[in-house]
C-alpha cells in the first residue's frame, strides 16, 4: 500500500472530537479555514536503526530513515505541520554509549523537530552530558516545571514556545517527571522539580491570556497513568485537574494508544491525551481543524513506522 493511502485510511478511521465543549453539530464545517497537523514521538531511546526481521513483535518496524520519509510525505500534504518529542531521547542502544546523544540530536535536527521536552533518561550522562550535546540540537527544549536556574542548563530550556501556522497561534510547554528517587541526584544536580499541576495552570494562563494562543499543547514526560499510585501525577490526572490545554503529548510509561484518549478537563470540556509507545515504532498524528471563529475539533491516530 502506498504510504499516502495508508495515512489517509488510518486518519479516516479515527473519531472527530469537538474541543472546548463545542458540540459537533455546532461546528461550522462550511466555513472551515485551517488544518494544523501535529506529529509526535516519545521514548525513542536512541533507536536509530529499524528493528530487524527477527526482533519479535517489533520486527521490521521503526528506524529514523523510515520516520523521515513518513514525516516528509505528511508535510507535503499539509505544510501547516509541527513535529514534537516528549522526552527520553537518550539511552537504549550503543549509539548513545558511543556518541553520548550527538547522533540523536543531529538526526532530530535533520528531521526538523520543532520542540522537545526532557525525560529522566536524558540525564543519563549527567546534566553536563545533556548540556554538552545542545549545540547539535537545532530545535528548542521546553520545560516549565524543571527549575534549572542553579545549573549549567539555566536559560537553555524555556518554559514554553509559540508557533504560528496559517493564522493559528500554537503554544507548547513542557513538563518533566520527578527526578528524585528515579535518577541519581549527582546526575541532575540542583535541578528543582515544581508541581506540574500548579505550573500548568500558570503557564496555560500565560499562553491563553497573554500570548493569545488558539491551541495549547503540553509535551509531558509524566507518564500516562499509574494504577497503584494516588500521589503520582500522570497525564490523565493533569488533564482532569487543569484547563486550557487542548492536547497532552505524553511519554515515560511507553503506553501504546491507537488514538488519543478524550478527557474532560476541570471545566468539563474535552481535551486529548496521546502517547505512541516507544523506540520510534509509531508516529503520532493529530489533525486540528479551525473554523473562521477559531472553534476547533480534532482527530488523531498512531501510524506504524
């Protein structure tokens, strides 16, 4: 099957979701003017090559070259496309052991990633190791709840970043998981972890009111859901406890979702949570549609690479 046909069929099989509490019957399709496509990965873990034919359930899947071809074809169909990563770029193959993340950042730059957040394994060569590879990243890192002010990473990760595509302003911010107890303190030094829900409330207020964003996306490395923990903040908990976020792109728990989960936020409005497993096996694709009044709806899917 041609890649283009596959993309169209995969997308056609997803459900359209009205966001912001708007009913689908109210959506003015006749006056629809803009389509924004969001592509995303998470927990790639230094998997540069495709899996081999004998690699079990992952056989013949993944690989940066295949992902690049897929991304290019989607961008050709819709130039209003953004590409993000939700962390844990490092650690998992000898490429990281030999090159310390240089190859990962160089390849992501060639694929023209627009932004990424920071996962716990991105500290596996210490905060100095992460900092040393930043010159190879031609994209920005966003992290609103890691306070790097007393570290070498100070000013090198912004709380949020904004983009503009076809008159639609998109705000993107990042969240990281609690490092204490997960990563040796010598690796992250004086990095301070701030409460994700509190930070999200303040950051989305800035993005909505001050920056006047039409679409707000969170790149999260908090994890999708924790069955046996009442204290851990997951993407599902974050979604239900906040407002103004339209999409949470998640990581950390290696959760394979065929399509985004629809969650009611604290105001009872629809928003989306998505995660596409790990190792670059899948590429997340979510299309947002805007009418002339900037009401929005979305559909999404996970495409096997």
